[in-house]
């Protein structure tokens, strides 16, 4: 018997398949939904903590109902309706859904409305152990159930849809590990709402919480906090565009991130959870050596005073420090979500360095239609600087940083993804490394002045276009009408006056 048949035999007999027996190529089969569920035996389908909430909108429901109706009317007896892949990670006897949750949930809602007491969820309730803990999921499930019921009453024929449901087939992919699941997931291109790297990071580090740390309660606290931060998939941006780049854009060997690289940096290279959260010395920390995260969600310093740190912005982490598995990883994410919020989601206290930086950022970067690549790089550098020096000369740094970035905007006809790479790679030193290694803000500002080519501001600026918009925004900010070649002088005068 070959590998696939041996695996299939074990599954269909209802025997739990362990990771040891699955150190083999993933099992790939094609199955009808009820047939697959029925053949699980003592195995169960579960929804892991890292899954995103159920978010299908009513527009997608309508498309599905119309597609199934059309198929049912046109299909021949041997035809099937293919609806994509269901991707599972098998752990013990649990089939954890990695990809396909949105479609599967929608089909189960539709099946319930069509068949009620004879539906799949009622007949296979012990096998379908899918718990939806997110309030977003609960709300959307109720909304879509009501919408399907309304559409069945108004337009769609129940018997036609029942017949179509019985003809739905999936490609079922079962992998032995989360890593293998991610490789498959990343190569899929389907209609569902797929997972990103941060969803896998969440699952990985939740599993690293130890039993003696109050596992269940702590996992719940950390997962809820993570989900709050990840509103609008913010953490995908934070980890890939900012945290990963800050950590990996070193020296002159610069390359772009992808999901696998993000996972490698924050998962594979993370250090063991030994029960305490190790803290490293640096400008953010002069005396604290470790932290404790309590079951009540309190972050406590392991000094004699055992200070409770109430603000995540005060956690004594640094951007490029080693990552530790478990609670430490989540607190690291808390810290930089909080710092980003302070910088770009609030205006800051009137007259503060932060408020003046935000005023400049809003006037020149946000309202001038500047390239998204330059805006991203500006944010990256500001976050790195703020992590090192707080508000000390933050406003001056932001103006000098723009002095450098603006020279590229005026000189180059187009700004592309590679432009920020050129800025850090092609100078005598990497700007991010300079920020990391500087003792005083003046060292960074002097470096920026030294690498900015003032003559680049002599580039031709047409009356209309992105260059003209940037030039106008800068002139308006400094209240000047002369050439941008005088920008260095404007910066000195503006800092002195403010």
C-alpha cells in the first residue's frame, strides 16, 4: 500500500493520526462535505485561536446562492460543484482549520437553514467542534443566517439548493505541522479570506505559554489583546513593514520581506520561554533584567520594588532585541503597537516634540500626495528613532529626515519600492544602523546632513505632478516661495524658531 492509501486508510477507519505517523507528504484528497465529516471517525474539526473572525459579507452570500442555483439547474447527474480547498493542520485527533474557514462556515449556515434538525451541525455535532469566540464572528454568523433565511423566502428555491449542496466538493489538504500548512496556504489562490503571517505567529506563541504560567487564562488575555491590536489587519503591516525591516535592514545586504521571512524572524529564531521575560540593557532600560506577566494581565518588573508597568509604551524592550517565545512576544507586539499609536494615531501634547513632528507629517507627507514608499520609510525611521530617544529632538530629526527623503523625491521622476532600499544601502552607512548605534540625536542629524546631496534639489519641477505637489507642501509649511535648494537654511531657521 502506498503512502497516500495508508494515510487515507487510517483516517477513514477513524483512528487518530499523530504527527509522528504524518512525517510524510501531506494527504490531499477530493471529498464531498458530508462524506468528509462522516469519515472522520473519532477525529474532530476545530477552529484554532489564530483564525481570523468570520467576516463574509451578504454580497458574497448572494453570489454563492446564485452560483449554486445556476449549477443545480444546469448540472448533469455526474457533475459536481467545486468550491476550492480546505486546508487542515492535524494535531492528535484534531483537524485545525488553516484555510477555508469562511466558506465552510457559510456552507454550514446555509445547510442549517435548509435542513434544520437534519442539518450537518445537528447530526455531526461531536465532530464539528468549531467554537467562534470573536464577537465579530458571532455577529456576522447571526446576520448571515438571517439574510439567508430572508433570501430563501424571497427568491431562492430550497429544494434546488439542497440538491446543489449535496454536489459540493472540496480539495481536502491535511498537513502534519503548522509550518507545512503555511507552505501550502501561501501557495493557494482561492476566494476566501486567507490567513497572514501574524495569524500563525499568534498561534505559535500562544502554544508557548506554559502551564505553570496560568496557561488557559493567560492565553485568553493575550489572544484578546492581540485581536484588539489587529483591527483592520494592522499587525500585518506593523510586523512586515516596520518591525521586520527595522530588525533585518542592516548593513548593505537589504532585501524585502515575505510571509516566510517574517515567520522565520519572529517564530523560528525566537528563544525559549523559560518562565520569565528576559530584558536586555539599553537606552530603554538601565536596571530591569526581567519581567513577569501575571494571570491578571499585569506586567511586573522583577526588582525588589516589583513595579507594575501600566503602559505598554513603557515596556523596556528594544526593536532589535532577541525575541522570546510566549508572553514576551505578545508584550513586544504590545509595546510597538503602543509606540506607533503615540506617534501616528494621536496629535501629542500641544507644543511637544511629538506634536510638532505630527504637524509636519500631516502637512507635508499626508496632505501632499507623497509616494507611499517614502511615507512608509519615514514612519519606519521615526519609529526606530522614537524607540531609541523618545521625544528628544524628535521634531528636528523629522525635518532632517525629510531633507534626505525630499532630495530623492525631487531628483527622481518616479519613486518605487526599491527607493528606500537605495537610501539605506547605497550610502557609506545604513541610516537605520546609525539610529541604532548613536549615543546622541546629533550624531544622526549630522549623518543625514552629510549624505544628503543638496544639488539634488535643483531638479526640474513641472508645474503639475507629484514633484510640484511636494514642493508646494514644503514651501507652504516653511512659509517660503523660493527654491528648495534653500531648504537646509529653512530647517535651521525653523528649528531655532520652534
